[in-house]
C-alpha cells in the first residue's frame, strides 16, 4: 500500500490520486451515477451476464456458514465479511463501468469474497466428504473461465447484436458466458489437439471485431504454452497440451494433499 501511495504522489502529486478521476474529468464522465441503479444492482446480483449467484454460488454457501461459526467473535467476523460483500455490491452498482469490462463474472466483487473463507470452512467442517466433491466440481467448472480469453463472450454479444440489433442485454442468456463457455472451451480443446488454430495472428495484428472469434486465440486454448506453440511455432501443440496437463495435475495433487492435511489437523 505504501508503494502505491508513493507512486500516486510521484505521478499525480497526491498520494490519494489514482488517475481515474482525472481520466473521467477529461472524458466528461461522472465516475458514479444512480441512473439505472436498480438494473445494475439486479444484474450484479443474479443476471447470467455478471450475476454473483451465477458465477460464485459458493458465496451463498459461505453466508449459510456464518450461522455455524462457533464463537461470538467468529460469527461477528463472518457476518462482517458478508456485510463487506453486500456493501461492495451496493457501491459498484453505482459505478459507471459496473460490469468491469472484459471479465468473467462480477470482477469487482471478487476480492470481498475472500473474507468469507472462515464461514465457508465452518460449513465444510460439517460435511467434509460432501464438501470435497462440491469443491472438486466448482474447481472443474472454474477451469473453463481460463481456457478462453475473458473477452470471448463480449465478442459473442457483439456478433449477435450486429445481426439482431437490440437482442442482447444482461438477462439475454444466449449473449452471456453461461451457455457458451463450456461448449466453446471443449471446442478449443479439440481444435488444439487436432492442430486447427484458425486465423493465426502475429505480433499485434488488428482484425475486425466480427472476425475475432475465428482467430487462434479464441479457437484454441488460451493457456500460455498453447499460445506460444501457435504464435511462435517453437514446439508442437501436443507438447503444449502435455505441459498444461502436467501443471493441472500438480495443482490437483497439491490441493488434495492440503485437504488431507487439514482433515488430519481437524481430527486432532
């Protein structure tokens, strides 16, 4: 935090100046607005575009876990964490760029959810075996947020809106990541394995927005070993897939060991 304050002071002459207010003033925008506040709040809470309940349903489980915390201090911590999440939701709904740009789910609501970890742990402790399966399922689904660029669905939205003006909004299921991310991710895996990269890009080439989804960055896995394989041609795609698989296996092994160690500690 000190380094950020020093940077702000050196760059803008004020440790509390981030540059954003300057940019907004230059553009003639208001950083916060209550226009369509209810619509933005509802979209951040439950829409398939940026809804917390769609992209992080485990947060609901954590809220239930607040009631299972043992001591009054723990419960205070749990409910305070829930309060921070709710306050952030209310705050971001008034932000001009509430959707967070190209992102997976409600990007601005990610950090507060970390505070729910103790409450979630209390819930997991009640049924560790079931929780293990739930965590594994959530982790498996979350992998699909990494296999394609975060902007994928924004271009899907663009193409649908281009052919059917006004067809897309925050509640239009077909325009969001919910129905398309898994099939598109599986298609990207198949294209990578079969060495079908689509339109190859080099350096910082620019393409028309309607063509973007046909490029290699969006037709194949967006993991860096794969990107290096297709962009630089230093090694074959199958070797990149092996490297990715090894990384995922190592991560799964570390998580499984951490889970066993936590279980053993709890048993004591």
